[in-house]
C-alpha cells in the first residue's frame, strides 16, 4: 500500500541519518523507458531474493556452492542510474503484507474454538543492495512475519533496524 511504502521510506531515511552508515538519494525523475527498466530489474531482484530465501537457506546440496560463492546479479541494466545520480548502489525493498480483515479474524477465533487453524495475515519483505555498475547483489536480508503490520510506522522502523543488523558496512 502507499502507506506501507511511505513508512518504509521514512524508516530507511531515518536509519541512514541516525546511523551514518550510508547516504540516501531519492530516485531521480525517469523517462517511461527508464522506469520500465527499473521495474524489470526490481522484478528480477524479487525472483532472485525469493529463490535465495526458498532454496538457499536449506540443506539442498544443489545450493551449497551458491552459499559459499555468492554471485547473484541483476546484470548491468541499472548502470544508467549511477550515471544519473552518482550513486554506487541501489537499496531495493520488495515485499507483500497481507492484512487480515475483521471477518477473517472472527473466523480465526471461531476456528480456534473448534480446533481448526486459519492463518491470519502475513508479511514477507526483502532488502538488498545492488551495485549500480555491475548489477552484483552485495547484500540481502529478509523478514517473514505473521504479526507485522506495515501500516504501523513503529513496526516498520523496528523491521528496518533488524534488517541492517546484517548489513556489511559498519
């Protein structure tokens, strides 16, 4: 939602300002062609992050090399942003926050009374740092929650602090 996006941007800007770990630059005005390129690369990032989350954290031997040799990339398609802004990297956030309606919460309560578990809302959010020249993804973090509500600024601020616990630059 728009509120969730605004909360996330405000929380990241606040964290950057307070921690001094990185500088935030807003996205410049883009042509429709450039905006489509950015959207395509965000979609690619979403697929890569989802695959890492789904397969790269487990014990599947097919992913062992990828755990040791981190070589994920979006390609060089976002290099124009480096030229336009002077930024070294793009911080990418992608996620979904499914909020339970009042009816679903009531069904959950009734379900508990009769022994049926009905899932409430859930969220999955990933953050990644992509080099704008090479497209390499240097860092990735994610959060999956059954209770977070991205419409609540304090919850998003806490999420952002948790994300950056694993951020490689101190």
